[in-house]
C-alpha cells in the first residue's frame, strides 16, 4: 500500500514544495487549500496557478478545497483516509501582522482553530502519523528587539561575544513580549501542537521558521518580503521600506531546504519538539543588503521609499540558531545560499512577467 500524506496550504510556497517532495518519494498526497491567500492579499497573490500545476503534473496528487476552519469538513477528510495516513504536514496559515490586526477573528480562526481542528482529526484517525507544523519566529514576539544591537553602515548586528551571536536558539522566552495579533495566534497553535505531543504522546514538531522563501513564493507587500522585493526590482515598481533605517536583518531559508527538514523528521519523529529553522548565518541579510543583491542579480535599479514607522511586532534582527535540529538530524544541511535563492527568484519573475 502506498503511503499517504495530507498537506495543508498545499498550493502555497512551503505546501507546494512539500507536495512535490513527498510525491517524488512515492507518497499519495492529499492537498488541502482553498486559496485564502487571494482573500488576504488580493488576486495577484492567488495560489490557483500552483494548485493547477500540481493537479496537472502529479499523478498521485488529490486536491481538496477544504477550509481548515470547518471542523466537520476536516473530520470528514481524515475519516475518508483513515488507516492510510502516514504523515500530516500543516503549512496553511494567515501570515501577515498587518492583516491580522484588521481581522483578528479570521486570523485566529485560521491559525489557531484551524490547527486545533487538524490536531483533533489526527488524534482520532491517525495518532501515530507524524504531525509537522510550520510555526514562526514571531512566537518570540519582540523580545529579540531587546538584544544589545549595534547599528553599522548597512545593518544592525549583535556583538560577537553575545550568547546569540551565532543565532537565536529555542531557549528564548515567548512570554512578556508584544507578539502582534498574528504572532499571538501562531503562539496558540504552536503551544497546542506541542501539547498534543506531550499530553497525548503524538509525534509532533513545531518548526519556527525565519523568512521562508523561494521561486514559487507569491510575494506581496504585507508578506514575503524577498519575493516581493525581487518582483518590484524586475517590474520597476516602487518598494516601501518600513523603519529601522532599512537595516533590519532577516535570515532566509529556501523552501526546498525547509521541506527536506520535514522529510528528515518524518523518518525519525519525536514527540512535542520545537526547532528554530531559518537561514541562520548561512543565508541572511539586511533590507539594504537585500536591495543591493536584487539590483545586482537583476541588473535593474530599484526605486524605494523609506517609511519611518516600523511595523508592529517586526524584528530588528533575527538570525536562527539551527544547531538543535542539526544535532538531532545530522543528515540535513542547506542546499541554497541567499544568492542562489535570489537567482532562482529572478528567473521565475522574468518567466512569469516576460520582463527582462
């Protein structure tokens, strides 16, 4: 019998990469995605083309337009495949700080209640299947902004002798901090995934990602900064930089590297574990550095506007320490550096727009 994977957010960046990897490894994949991204960010951010590509190109892919907020529909889906489900990979989310503040009910329903619906369905119908959750570094709130950062010419940086100089690890507290509404809904989901692992003994993991990115990313101004930045650079659109003198630092991990981590966990699951997983010191940049890299890769000059006010809950400096995951799963390593990511993004953008 073929193994079966359920993947939520299957037409999104991480979801579609997950679908293709697990399908290539011999799984039947049931994808769950109702294109809420178009609702969040407009038709230009729709994942419909990704969905159509998966349906047309993968023989053992089955798409379901299920809304994870609907408990009955989620239950029905899991019941239909009971006895066959080998892994559940949950990548669906409302991912924007700004959007969450405008509609907290919907944000919480998608991120927290949707996750609970999936956990309960998994507990009743496939409790032995690894449950892999794409969490976020935003569960740490703005605590990273209290670090003793130093402003340099092009970036904020942390002193070399600081405990987090190599990156922020999982010991950073998630308490007594401003999370943003989005961050709070992801905290609820993150803690619930941990609890189902610890309380019910299910094999669950929270991957607290940095900036997850790649050529399939449908970047928009409110989410997916690197993809949107390259799109603006290629198309000649004005880009807005929000606060921190444009020197805020992000680590960026290619979707393929993230999904390879999912596969490693699937092969040797644990219960209730948490891992920070981003680009680390291997793949990171400031906003100003990202702009210069996009210009260099594309050959175009970007027009951008600086906005003094930073976004609420935005990190000044984030670099992930991935050593805990690498210690538990030594077979995993990066395939992509930051420039590799941008070269792929540029090619995808040119192919999609026809603009050189």
